[in-house]
């Protein structure tokens, strides 16, 4: 149930369908759907949401924007693509409002200020740019946590390999003595 | 492990087989296995295709190695919860998508099961809202099942004697227990002995282990007289010496991506567990792409003569003949087939003199559940928590010794906790930046959740019938649903949410969210009861050996025979009953009584 609603959320966000990333670094990619400036903006936004830090590489290294671009380029419907494009325009407008310049010309600190404003009602988004944040973030999280960097370096997932014993505790560690447990 | 794909079919339709089995899932697979291993010549007809499981099942594929990270190609659309709730079937009608599939495709890695589940465009149905999941391929839904393998008890078989509602089964636990044992030993089951009269133990192989949070919940619930037990999985955890097509479980992880099947077949599926061994006897012929649309009748005796089927590739129709016809096409498809099989001897559909075929339709209600946080586990080092076939099952506790004031029968919970390959909390954690990453990381292993499965009472008016106006891709009239949850189910569902919260609170687990909503009818994929067994031919369709009261050489060995749903998952019971009935009919065949 939980997995199901999560999937649905992601789908609404990005019509999550995509092909493998082939480029070495996302900034060198020739985007399939977005214009180069749009793509660069998306790349920067995803990196602000999931940055490289002391623990692991972030969204740029995991080619999150490349995945999203491929997804949207082959999406069956045009609407999610256009909504994403409009969302990026809303981000630029917000940057003009806060910083008096387009998002890509703003300083790193100013860009974070824009994302902070977008995220301020994350639990209950009202303005279009706030809705866009929840979509962008769900799509970013999906692409990042399904990437090799996300699964291995960030999360340190231990499975998908042969195990000789099951990990965890024996049920006998918590013995049960019920009054009606003898037949 | 040998290649599990069987060779192509060589079917001689001039032959009169000992038995024709319709459907190759848990029920049909078991019938085919039991009869062919006793020397009977069996023709197994499967409506769907033969999948190459060596290519189809990719249990160890990393999401990033899949071109769409497990998603289906553009143009495939899985039905969502809202679509089932706001619209009426047929759900794919007028859809702009070329392919529409059931909600199971919304689970983790839907691309892995897109060839297993039917395309709703080819398989419409009408009537009331119902999330009907069908798998037309060799093995049917056993290719994607949840693997919870539970026994029923006399609390279920004799439920009417306890609370007065409905009908008792014509068998008791003692009748079926030896067959549960046979199924356990032949197919393998993992579990931990608890000695509960209302959830009998099986002959268990190595149990799965519990996470720290599950162990804590188990201890606390014991004080309330309730039992959380390691997931009883229809999975061989120690291996099966007699089956060369299946490996033991290696707890590799990502078992929650079960919609993709288990590529080493440690988890039971009918093709490797039953059908391949049956073929090795030399007595079984499997013919896929064979949609049976009618049970044919001998004009003199009125007995079943065989079946008519459509080759789904060529569109040509054929008749196959046998001494016995065994339906295992699934609860709803077997009922559909019986109702479609009208003749002068059986004007109401074959085996339907009682007018009970399609009626008393029941299942499990789902939806209410809980998600909680075990604070002690936040920030703890990583553990492997999904490297096991399942997590835990919380056995029924209502209406055993107690008597609830506003509902009868009971419910159990299936749950899980801890880390998974893709952290679910990433989609619920607020914020962004390094602090967001850290929160996702620190909390990923600290959540525990569970959802309830409750008994839906059989009611005559809950039924399916034939809709003569709508036909499927092959021109066969489809089912029309007239089915909805009743008052008992709704009150039980309200109690599920209350009790879930009470239990988490008692265990000191922080409640993150409580879900009170009921999912659309059908969600549990546990359809039961449309051709129930009973001793009275006026109020039941089958006898205790799943033999038609009207037509002695017709058996219905799937979930349609169940008299009531209980709250335990039905697959193990379907197989134990099918084994028992096929033992009986093989005896009858040998004696010349059929």
C-alpha cells in the first residue's frame, strides 16, 4: 500500500519513464527535451535538493537531471513535460522577485533562498511554485535513491547479494506463553 | 537448477484424456501434479502464454541497470486507486493509453510484471467497482503472489457453529490437516511454531528472522495475548531435494519487489513447483494460449464430455475430451465458465441447479493500517532488513474467546519494518539539502508498518453474472459484478485502525500515521466462494471433494469452492483442498466410478 501511493506520487511528478544515462557528467549532456539553459537550471535545482556533502555525492553526480530529462522526453503524454517547463519558469520568476535576476545568474546563496521559499509550504503547498517543488523533489528523490550513488554510497544498502543466514533476531528471543496456547 | 521452461506442446485432440485441467495456477497446477503423478493422463489448458521465466524474472537487477528504473515503457498505464474509486468498470474503456493494467503494476518495479498481468483493454468486465487482478500466463498469479502461506482452522471451518452466520464447511481441520502437511513438505514453507489453535503450525523449514522493532512489538503484544510471528512464507528456506527446478532461499534482498517473481524459484510458483515435476512424469500435456469458454456435455448422460477452447494465437476453436473436467481457472473465471456452459441438460449453466454459482462471493477487506517510528533505531548502523521472503504476520485476535459487540469474525495484519533497497521515507521526509539526506539516512531503518486483512462475510446477493452485451477480445461474454462490502466489514475495518493504534502505543512505537480508508473491493486479490462446497445440493455447488453435486465428473478446485473467506490468505488452503480432491477423484477413476 505504502509503495503503491509512493509510486503514484512519483508518476504524477515526472511521468517517471526514462532511459539510461550515458553522459559522463550531466552538464555535458545534450538534453533530449529541455533547452540547454532549462537543463542547467534543473541540474542546479536537483543538486540543491540533494547536494554532494561529506557523506556522499549528490544529484549532479548521480545524473538525476539526465534521468528526468530522458523520462520526460519519452513520456506518453505531453502534459507532464509542459508542466515541468512551466515550473522552471515559475522558479525564474521567484528568483526575479527575491534576487532581481534569473535563477542561473543568482549566487549560490541566492539560489538556496529561492528553493527555501519554494519549499516553505511543502506539507501543504498552495502557490503553483510550491506545488512544483513537491513534484521536483519527488522526481529528484526517485532518480537519486534508485541510482548507484543513492543505493550504495548514500544509503549503504546491504542486500541484492547471496546471504548464508537471514539477518536479524530469532523469534525465540521473545518467547510467548499464552494461556490458550496448548491445544 | 534446471531450465524451468517446459518444451512446446504436443497435443493430440483425438485422445480422450483421463482429466482436463483448466488453469495452471495454484489450483490447476496442483490438480495436474497430483493426477499425473498417479499415472493419469492429463491435459492442462492455460488461457495465457508461456513466459520464458529465465528472461522474465530479474530478481537481482539493480534499479539503475533497468532502462526505466523498473517503470513500464511509455503507453503502459497502471490503474491507480482513484481510478478504481471514482469510475466504474470497464476501467480501460476509452483510455488514451494503448495498454492498461491493474493496480498491481503500481507496486515496486511494475515493468517486471507487465507481461504477467492481463491488459485490461482485452479483458473488460462490467458492473460495480472491483479491482480485479488477473494473470493469464502459465502459473497464473503464483508468479506474483505475496507468499503468505497460512492454514485455516476449525475457527474458520466451523465458524457458523461458533457465531451462527453463514454455513459451516463440509470438512473440518482434521480432514485437511494431512493435506496441509503434504503441501508443506512438497513445496516448502518457512515459519515459526507458535501452537495457536486458530492459526495451526505447519511443517516448517527455517524461519525468517525479525528486526529489532518487530521483536520489540512481538514482546509487547504477547502481554496482550496477541501473536506476532515471523512471516509464514511459501518459500523453501532449506531447499527441496525432490525438486530440481527450485533453489533454497538465499535472502538476497529486495523481496518486496516480489511482483517480479523469484528467479531462483525459492518462492513457490506453480510452473516450477508443480507443472514441471508433473511433466517429468510423462503424463502431463500442457497447452498454453488455450482459452476455455465452455464445458461440453454428453447429450445422453449429461456428464461433462470435455471443453471447448479458443487458440488465442490463431483464433481457431477446438474441443478436447476427458473422463473428468477439473476447473482451476480462478474463483471468478471458473464461475464465469460454469455460467457460460449452458446446455439443454444444464440450462442454468453446468453444475448450477442450485443457482448458487457466482453467488456467496467473498474475499478479504484491506486498507486500514498504521505506520510507526521506533525512535531507538534512528541513526543506528545499517542492517539488511529486506533480505528475507517476508517480515511478519500478526495473527487474528478478535472473536476468539472474546465477542465483539458490533462485528463477527476477525482480521490479521501483515507488516514489515526496516531498510529497503529504495528508502520509502525519502518521499515523505520534509526539507532539502544535507539535512534532508541525513534525515532520510538516519530514519530509513526505524519505521514499522502493518496493514490488515479482514474476513468478508459471504452473502448470496454479492455475486457475479454473465454480461451478454460485453465481450472480451476473443468474443467471450464477460463478467458483471454486483458486489460490495457490507456493514460487518465496515465496522471491522473501523476496529482495525483502532486496534493497530492501540498496539503500537502499547509497544512504545511512535504513531506516524493511521490509515482508516477501505481500499476498493478486490484489492486483496483473494476472491473466494462463487461455487461453494456443502452437503446440501440445494444451497451449495460442490461436495466436500469439490465435485459438482449435479455433474459427478466435474470438479472445481480453486478458491471458488471456499465456503467462507476466513481472514487467512487462501493459497495454501486452495492447494491442500485440490490435493485432497484429486486424490479422491483418482481413486474414483481407478474404481470406475466416474
